[in-house]
């Protein structure tokens, strides 16, 4: 009976593992006239495809849901797909030698990520991906999309533009981390996230949690709080939860 009990215990563990993993929405590929089909069809990486090309690709796309904190993939995992975030946010990160997490980027809804790996000789993810909030993500197979690029110059151009955009973002981040001090990095971040301006005043919305913003700026959350307080004490801005009211862009920009 011992081996039976062991088998039952193993089956129970497997069921628990399945229950805690992400969920794949129950249909085979994307069907026309569904919200999922229309959402991804309008994305610029796919809008240049013909209807027949896109329909063939859509049949292989998986729609997956992830709860907050669930892992999409780990650094070093085999990369056989790239992703489109239909809703929620996905955090891309690295773990340093001393165990500290460095958030490389936060992907909002409506954006793709990991598409550059299509051209990598060693198809492994260079970062880890985690759902920052409850998210719906589309998994697009690399092989299927790469095959379409061979005969579609428009799709190639769109993908190249997308990769160049991400490269430009990384160059800007490297510049900030190596040239600017912490105050300057924060000023640049605030300026990049302005949602409304009125002459010399502006409103900034911090859509990400404070600890995520701090990681993006390569400072601790405590340092971020001190920097915001210093700017507030100087009369440059006022912080109200995730809204930052900039009273003087002219005074904020010298930090930049």
C-alpha cells in the first residue's frame, strides 16, 4: 500500500501545481469576431499582415491569464514566443549578484515585449517576467511570426521600428544611470510622465508602485521618498498619492 499512497500523494501535488499555474482561455487560437482577435489585429506589428496571413498566425496564438505575482518566464528559459499585453502590467527584471531585483521595464497594456528575441541566435529570455497586476497576455509563437516576415517587407519594417524603439529606450536609461545623479533621474522620470501642463505647471501620474519607480531609477524606496520630500520642501512640487503636481517646470528641469 505504500507505493499506492506515494502515487496518490504525487498526484495530489501535481493537481495543486496545476491549480496554481496560469490559465489558458479555453479556445483553440483566436477566432474572428472575438474581442481578442480584434484587439491584436489592430496592433501595428500585425496590422500590416494580410487577412490570410493574420488568420494563420491567430490560430496559433494562446490567450493566457496571470494573477498578480505570477511568473510568465524566468531568465534563461527557452524563448519560443513573444507577448502582447491585453490588460494589466508585466514587469521585466534582473536579479543582481547580491540578490537585489532590478526592474528593467514595466510593460503596460497594448504593448508587446520579447519580440527582439526572434532574431537571437540563442533563443533564451535575457530577463524574467512577472505579472505586476492581474493580466491577460497573448503568446505569439516566434516561428509562426518569423515565417511571415520572409515574404512581408512591411511587417519586417514595423518590427525593425519596434526593436529600434526599445533600443533607444535602453540607451536613454543607460545615459541616465551613468551620467545623471539620483535627483536628475527622478526629474527626468517625472517629466517623461507628465499628463497635463498649464504654462509652467504640470501634473504627473505615477502609475507604478513606489518601489517599482525606485527600482527603475536605481535607488531605494527610502531614497525616492527623500528626494520627493526635498523637492516638495523646495516648493517645486506637491505629492498626492500617485499624483504629483509640479509647481514650476523651470525649477524642475535644472535637475534634468
